[in-house]
C-alpha cells in the first residue's frame, strides 16, 4: 500500500468517526438526540401565533395592576400584598419553559396556581361555557363588582389572552408558533393545560349562590359534557358543603330566536349531575338582569321596547309630567269650585229677591 493510499484511508476513517459522533450527539442547534442512521426530527409548525415577545413584562405589569386594585376593585388588598410578582413569574414560566409545546399537562401548573390563590367572596362566582357567551359574561361581571368570573381572579387575569409555549432548546420559549385550542388534545399543551388547572382552583373556591351562563343557541346544546372546561374541571370540583345553589342562566342574544330552555335535554343533563352531587339549582330563561344589559346595545329592538323606558331613567321623565298633571288637576278643581260658588250665590240671591 502506497503512502497516498494509507493517507486516504486514514482520512476516510476520520470522516466516518465524525459522522458517527454527530449522529449520536446531534447536529449543532437542533437540541435533539439522534441515533446513528436516523433522520432529523422535523420541527412542528403550529396553527397559532408564537409566544408574546414581551411575555414577562406583560405578566409583571398585570400582576402589579391587580395588586393595586385596578382590575377588580372588590379584591382584598391586604391579601394581595403577600404576592410577589417576580416569584409568580418564575413559577409560571418554569411550568412550560424548555418543554415541547404539547408535552405540558395540568399538574405542571399546580404550584403556580396555588401561589396565586386569593379569597373569592361568597355569592360572587360566575361560571360560563361556550365562546358565544364570553363577552356577555364579562360585561355582566362588571369588573368583579357584580360577579367574579375566572378572568377577574389574579391567576385568570395574569394569563388571559396571552400567547405562550416552550421548546427544549435555546431560550426555552418558542416564538414562531404555538398550538391553538385543543391542537394538542383536550386540556393538554401549554395554554389549555393551564386553564384546566385554573378552572379546578376556581370551582373549589366557589361558595354560596353561584351562577353559570350559557348561550341558548350554542351549537350542540347549551350544556355540553364533553370537551368542556366547565363540565370536566369546574362542575366536578364544586363542593356541595360550600355551594348552596347553582343559578343556571340561559341567555338568548337580542334579535335571535330562543334555543335551549330550562326543559331542554342538555340542561336536564346538567341538573341531573347537580342533583347527584347534592347541589341544588334554579334555572332561568332569559333572566331580566342580563336582558337589561343586552338591551343597552339594542335599545330599539322589539324585545327591548319594554326595557327602554327603564333604561332611559323613567323617574326623570315621569316626574315633570306627573307634577304638571297634578298642577293642571288642582287648577281645574279650583276653577270648578269658583264657578260653583258663583252659581250658588246667584241662585240664593234670586230666591231672596223673589220671596
């Protein structure tokens, strides 16, 4: 074997060794372990936007606002003083950071959710199910003054409408794309798993009389037992010793035909579950307090005509009319009395004159 042949063989052996090492430890920048002879793992592109670029700053800012009572003015500020926003951020981010987006489950958020826990007043808990009722629920809650939905607790407000997910390499956050709702499976993945754990916490805090709002025209029925955060994580975690009554509100949007009502099969399924759990309930079709709220935006609709006078401060309109009517009545009575007296005097005068 010539020197050139020996040199070439050594080079080939070195190249082969390098290839084997790279196949074992992974190519630079992939963060993946690959066995010899396997192909590179393809990066999954998800359907939703990636992690918010300023996620930490948004989180800390929201936390500070909530602690100051700027979000829900009915919270106990003394209780909130014990919350450390930086520590809460660390607990939150560690739950999914450096984990692949769909490899996150509910229990990974348990420590964070417990650290954010605050007291929810009795008779204030307001549950909901179905995105069609979302805006109505928050308008009805009135920033916690009328009711508390999960989004007006500390844990719910901190995370509501944020985009976030993790990855195993680089910064631990993934910024190009994240899974959309149920893309990883029901209640699985960075965002969905969080809301599952938060829903359990919210239900366990409920006490007294609580409400649950449904859209009567929800496709598939107002109450749905499958793939429902209310059914799977809230309804099943209400405490019968704490919750006295569940007020079921079936809401029909103005200018729509009513859908499900209190006698519908989906609501009967819900009431059966409540009865079996030992929790009493009442059901309301189109409750007036919610209808009044809906009518503020649809004042001219036929359904709201009866509500119109109420919403336009009837006292301010009626009082001048009532006062005017009373004045006119008094004036009429006065004129009548005067005429009666004049006529009486005239008659008496004539009688005396001719006798």
